[in-house]
């Protein structure tokens, strides 16, 4: 085939290894991913690709694994600059004495946008191409995500009590829906209803959330069974555990993503399974706040779809999906006494295709398949701390870290690149601006630190 008869495409990425995630556990070697118009057109051997395609740009990554972009299934992007503000506290004292007072005084559209832009940079540099968020001023997070060029599902947060953002539950809903209307045509953004948690949302408000979610075809993103205290409060107030209360109200279903699900008994797990609810497992945050260890192995054995999230930088304190994958696998092994549970590939599934399923986006992202969007991350395995490499799949979970991410594409557009022995470069974010943002808000947040 001559150059004139080859099919012209936008981008070809040649990699030492390609892990498509689907089909399961299949690792492709010396493979090219072919991209045009932001969509994966082909996956084939490098030599075969050279005979069939001609690209506007070809990238050679012979020391790398190419994977689907990671999906962070539970974030609060607007809290990023509260990183380290009040460490070593239990959840409710942490919220009531530090986080909520800081939010009441400082949260604004500008605050959230600055925080979210900071978080977008951290996520992209760690191989994340999509996040599932829940916070005030979702329009501000939307603006930051669009600037950064990262994909997002934005939760329209709902609470009963007033904040700087809204006065009451109806006001939260109204403002959230207005924000959703403003980004409905964005190719990067989708929406969900986000009732904060059982201890902050009343039955009547949950019923409104259910109605809007059903009428508008939206998912629901909520915190659920995060702490033992949450369970006790629910039993005292409603005479049932929170998951049972949600089921009785009609909230549970396959459009629901429940963050944490730490304090779970067998009945709770069965309810989650029977309603097809997705779980966002946040191991670092759960450990740091003393919430416990979610029974992930049990949930996976029951075929519950479990993804991985970081929670906020205020409670983690990193937005690092490589750390979360490794910890999810190790905690499952340690808590069950079975070294075979949550093997490396399953942890990678949790951070990719499982997250996509929870967001209702698995027809578009979460795996490298022909016809899906070209959301990809390249991880370099060539440095001393990553060698030798016997199994790239195992390496991605147990050896590699976010510092080994070299390239990140969203819809085929390069959003982050880290040349060897150099600092990372973002397509649309200036690191100096981020440092100025950090200094600005740190001076205002100082009064709320522990």
C-alpha cells in the first residue's frame, strides 16, 4: 500500500504494551492505537499499522503501558485547597469544627473554581481523565474542567441547611438544575443529582431528588454508610439503617452511586446488590477518618459494581488513583486473609470500566475499544524503581505511581505531558497560576486549621 492509499488519521500512539481492559486481562504488545476525531479507530500491531494508516502525528512510547484514562468515582473538587487543614480528626468533628465553618465563610464561585482547577491539574498529572464530583457552585467546577479539558460528571448537591451557596433544599435543587442547563451541550460534562447524605437530607427532599432524576434521566450520587455514627443516628431517628431507609423511599437503583459503603452487614450488601447500586470505594479517606474498611471483596463476590474514588484532598490528602488502586487491593487481602482477592487487574477494572459503568458512560469510556472516546494515559516503566518488569498489569498497581504518568489524552487531545527528567506540562493550565491560587487561599484558610 502506498502513502497515497493509506488511510489518513489524526493520531497514532505506538506503545510497548497496551492494556485495553476489555477483553479482561488481555495485554497487547507492540501495539498501535489509532485515533481520529477523538475516537479510537483501530488497535493493531505496530508493523501492520504502518502498512494501513498514515497519521498527522505519531507518538512512540516503547517504554510505556497505554491504558484507558483512570476514572475517579468520588470527589469534592472544591475542597482541594483545604488539604491538610484539619488532620487526624474523626469525620463529624472534622466536619463540624473545621470544614463546615471554613466553607460557611469562604465558599464562593471564585473559591470553588480555583480549587477545582487545582484539582484538575492534580488529576490529569495522575492519569485521570474523568471525575465524579459533588460540591457547591457546580458551574464553577464545570468551568475549571472545561478549561483543563478533563471529563466530569457533576453532582448537583442537595442539603437541608443553608450555606453560602443556597438557602434550603429547594434552593439547592433550583440552582443545580440551572447550572446543568448551562453545560448540557458540553461534550465533556454530564450531571447527576447529589443528595449529600442520609444525615443531611430529609425524606421529603429525597422524594424530590428521585422525581427529578427520573424525569431528567440523571444518576444519583450520594454518601452512604460511611461511619458507625451515621448508622446509629439513622436507627435513633428513623428506626432503620440508612440503606434500608433509602430503599423504603425508592431511592436505590442502577442509576445510584453510593460513596464509601464502609459499615455494611450482609443485609446491606444484599440490598445494594438487589437494586443494582454502584459503590465508590474510597480506601484512603476511610482509613484517614477512622471510618473503617469497606467489605470490597464481599461486594465484588456478590457481583456489585465497585469503582474507586479519592474523596476530597481535605480528607485524603491526595487525589492519587494509583495509591487508591494499590490500597484497595492490599486492604482487601489484609482484611480477608486471602492474598488472591482483588488481584491487580481487578483493581485496574475498578479504576476504569467499573467507574464508567457507574456513571452510565461505559459505552464511551473506561476501556480501549474501537468506537470509544480516546481517553488514554501512558505510564512509563523504565526508571530504576520500576525495573525489572515481569508483569505490566501487576506493575501498574503495585509498583508504578502517578509520577510515572507521561501522557494523558482526553478525546484524543493531549492534556498533559511529562518529558523524561522534566516537569509536567498541561495544555491549558499554568502551574505558576496554581501556586498563586494556593498562596491566596491558604492565607484565608489559616484561621480554620487544627
